[in-house]
C-alpha cells in the first residue's frame, strides 16, 4: 500500500476492524490481511482530500479485491 501524504483520519481503525472481522469469520491470517488491505486501499482512494474516510457515501471498499500477500519464508 503506498504511503499517502494527506491521508484522512481512520484507516488504522478500519484496518483493525476488517482484519479482526475476517479472522473471527474463519479466514486465515493471510486471507484476512489481504482483504483488509484491499478494503482500506479503496477507502483511502475514495476519500482522497477528505479529513475522514468516506465510508457511507462510497461503499465500494466493502467488496474490494484482496491485495496479494506474500508469506515470508520461515528461517
């Protein structure tokens, strides 16, 4: 996920909520992280130049494509 200069308030809370929700629904850690990252990315894109996330007016973040997650090799 690219770093944003003027990100709105709330993406960390959204990330935690979606990640936890997916884990509690039985998703693997990789799947939950991929879904949460994809959703937060869409929410940030649609909320550009806003002070807070535009979650209600732009519900596309709910069905966002999961981001690819690479599992690091175990040492």
